[in-house]
């Protein structure tokens, strides 16, 4: 996709960072799981599921103290350096004949460090790009991440036997450190530094936001739906291959390569256009609706085809469409509470949903058909929650613009002219967004104009929002 010439170096460095980061964590995750299962067996996996929920809680609470007094870029460098250190310790404790303890150290250490990086990844990207740039570029960056995951899988598949799976961890360490270096070439999209709030106040302010509460609710619901899709799809895939573990493994490996390739294409070519033409809210509803469609297919037409569709919604589509959307929602909040909000979602909402899903599906594991039926009902609820979330997102975007305008110097030109022009171009636009946008367009501040265009793009048809965007680029205001 076309990129502004001034942004090109930043985009290149971020693509390199994203590629290396996702390739590193894919290698680390695959090796950690392989070492764990080969040492302790499948019977120990329930311990890992419970451990994973505890790790998420621990990571969420560790994250906020780590961020105090550091810029988002500096935090990323600390976290990826920590990731490299933890993986090196995991290699040392689990290498050679190793021990059960070493396998736990590698798996748990990798999960803690990776979860911290996942929490911060979105905050880091929101600091590098402004609101309008984020909508265009996030899908591309996450798509490049899927390419990194694909390459990581290919490296493990081709090199694990010749050089040993554990030794591949040094490739992961090297790639993580390259990601650290790439981040040094990037800066914030705004030179202004936000005042640092205390940890307690930041958490309280995040919880006071209706959007953050809805993000928590929708994320928890999505987590449970994805676990349901995973159980249903794996059960149908096993049945399709008569429970032959080798054929199942071969199919899943092929699906992983094809799925990540599709996610890369979606992120590079499809999702940016969906966001540009339909907006964040419509794209959010599209993913929620896809979960409903997937469960309906597994319920009414069980088989390998519907299982593949369910797995596609659960993994490639989630990574290429829903993941960048999730980050964009945080962009409607003040930067000072985004970090606390991410820690709440990853440290509370997701672990709670994981435990609930694990306990529920343990009772339903012999009634997989019932999971599809419950999945249909829960997906309908998920669509309703997302519609509610979209409405609040639009309100919070307006609220953020109003806050940013309070700190702005007197406008460089009269706002009345912009109000009249907006009323003429978009008569259906409400009074409040029109007034806020007029103030932003009158100000001599590119970041404010960018945010105002995002506000309008969520409330107006694409052709109107584009026409207004073109008008703001003309010196005479149109």
C-alpha cells in the first residue's frame, strides 16, 4: 500500500522489528512446548493451562511497575532484552538430558516474558504512529508479524532435527535483540511527554472508562469463544483422520503455513481497505459475526471443511483482523491510562476468561456438539457487546479530541468557517463532532487534525470522510 514518503523509514524499521519479534516468539513458543511435552508428556498439560492463567495475572501486575518513568520505546527495549535473557536461562536449565524442572523453567519463563511483550506491543505502536496513520498501517505491521510467525515455523520444522530444538532458542534470542536495535531507530509521533500517574490512580482511571470496561467484557467473551472454536475444530479434525496423530499433525502443520500466509495477505491488502472504507466499528462487528458463522457451520455441517473454517476464524483471522482492531480501540483513550488498561485486560480479564473456559470445557469435553450450540448463543451475545463497544468507542474518540483541544493554543483561523463547511459537506453529522472537528481543523496542529479525521471516519460514509480529509489539506480550508 502507498506510504507517505516521510513515514517510509519508520515503516521499514517497524516492519523489520515486527518480523524479527514474531519470528523469535514463534520459535521460542514452539521449542518450549516441544521440550515440555517430550519431557513430561501430554498428561502434564492441565498443569500448564492453570500455570498460564497464573502467569497472565503475574505479568499484568509486573507490567505497570516496569513502565514507570520510561518511554514506550524504552519499555520495549527492556522487555525484549528481558525476553532474550529469560530464553537463555531456559536453554541452560533445559539443555542436554535436562530435567522436568528445566522444562518448567523454559516454558514458564518464556510465557512470562512473551506475555509482557504482548501487553506492551500495542502501546508501543500507538506511541509511534498517530491515530490516522495507525488505521492504515497497523494491519500491515500485524500482517508482517504473521509472515514472521510463518518463517519461525519453517525454521523449527527444517532445523529442529539437524541442530537440535533447544539450540534454536539462540536464533530466537538473536532475533529479539535485533528487534531491540530496530526500536532505537524509532521515535514518538508527538514530542510531548505525558505526565506519569501513580499506579493506583492509573488503574482507577482506566476502570472508570466505559470503553475499557467494554473492552474487558468483549475480550473475555472472545477468549472463551476462541477456546470453544479450538475444541470443536480439533475434535472434528481428529475424527476426519480417524484419530491418526501423524496425519493430524501433518494437517495442522500445513494449515499453520497456509493460515499465516493468508493472514499476511489479509494484513497487507485487505484489512487496511476494510478499515479505510468501513471503519473500526464495522470491522469489529465483522469479526464477531465470523465467530457466529463458524459455530453455525460446525453445528449444522460438521466435518473437515467447517473445522478448517473454525480454526481460520480462531487463529489467522483473529491475528490479521481482530488483533490490530483491539489495539486501535485503546487509541480512543488518553495515553496516560493505556498502559494501565492493557495490564487490566491481560492481567485480569483474559486469565479469568481462561479459567472459566477451562473449567467449563472440561465438563463438556465429551459433548462437543453442545459446545457448538453454546458457541452460537455466546456469539450472538458477543455481536451485541461489540455493537455496544463501537458506540462507546465513538464517544470516547470525541472525548479524547475535546481533551486534546483544551491544551491547544487559540486557533490559527476562525472555526465558524469550518463549521459551515462541515455542515454543508455532511449535514447529518451531529453538532458535537462537527464543533470539535471544526476547532481541530482551525488549529495549526497536524495531530489534532488527524484525530478529528478519525472521529469523522467512524461517523460518516467513506466518500464524505475522504472529501473532508482532502479539504483539510488545502490552504484556504477548501
